[in-house]
C-alpha cells in the first residue's frame, strides 16, 4: 500500500470511531501486503510505472568512458517494451526459451533482464551460448556467442546506445533493430510466475522467487525509508550483483546508481558521486 493509500485508510479509521465502531460491523480491510500483485520482475516494473513514472530508476556510469545515463521509470519501461517486442516478435522467443546474456553490469543488461521476464523467457546470465535459444552479447564476447545455433544479438554498449560501425557477421545489431519496435508490449502467452525466469551462477530461480528474494533482501542492502537509492559497483554475474544492481531497489520503490569500472574512480570521486546522486546505500 502506498503512503497516500495508508493515509486515506487512517483517516477513514478515525472517522468511523476506531476499534469501538469496528466491533459493530465487519472489519474494514485497511492494510495489504506491499506489491501484493507483483509476481514476476516484470510486474515490479509495471507497479513502478503506475506509481511514479517520472522518477529516476536506473542511473548508469561507466568510469572507463565517462558515460552517464539516467533513465526514469517511464523511459526504462519503454526500452523494456521495445526489447520484449524484439525478443518475442523478431526473435520468436517465448515462455521457457533460454536467453544467454553475455553482458556486463550495464543499463542495457537491466533492460534485457526485464524484457525476458516480460516474455517469459529464461534470462541465463553469463550462460552457455551453445545451450541457448537466443544469445545477447556485448562486443567483448562475440566469439563465444557464435556457439549459439539460434538467434544472435550484439550490443556495442556505446554511449547513448550507439550502434556498431559495422554489424558483426552473424548478429543483429540491437541498436539498429530496437528503435522501430512497438512502445507497448503484450505477451502472446501468459507468464507463469512459478516457471524458471533467471539463471545465475548455475542456479535457477522462478519469477516469483526473484521477487520474493529481492524484497526480502532489501533490508540487508539498507534500502529503507522513502525512495532509497543504492549505488552498486558489483558485477551482474552473481545474485548479489543482480539484487543490489536492479531487483531489490525495484522491489521496494527505490532506484539504483549502477557503476561499471568503478575501480577507476578514486575515493574522493566516489564521495562526490554519492553526494551528487543522493545515494543512501553503497555496495561494491
């Protein structure tokens, strides 16, 4: 329940006379579990979009290139919808299909994780391309990605989502293909939250497990209070990195400052970033 909804419920409680009045009639339903309808990571994004589409969700830094990108909930959701349409429509991926993500901790990776959840495909982080139906590769893993006998997508990971100067042979260039995709997405088949949704470090999680674990770990990540903002320099190839760098902030209405190559930033620079980005928690 949102703060606004909780305030309305409290006001109604006072108007009806509190506990004395409640004894004379069936109890009113005043509280519910936060995000009670959120059963998959894609559901978390839908709820965030309904709650406050304009707030920042993912702010990305690459300290090797100086890149900074800030995506609001609405902008991030638009990228997810376009990517899900590409995945479902052009790449023919559906529930249960395995998508190997050979990508670093990057805002594009976060988009692909939520796009897979939207379609019902299994996001296999750093997975075996030879066992995947689709592979999504950054520029440094193209040779390994060629082991995939299914569809192959390449991301240049250049600032502002730039494309490759020349599309790698045997791949689709994501930056070329995604802009023309639809801004709204609807899955061809319902997504079952109990089915596999994520594989990381060889461990498989259902969509429901991702949501439950992300919500449960928010406290240990210091994601408390209104609008928590976590700076993460962790890689995305572990559950800890995925939780801190995307899923837990999303689950509790927070946001993430996702930093690639954070080891290139000195302590003074890190302190300045924490202050300027209004960071409330750090994991690196």
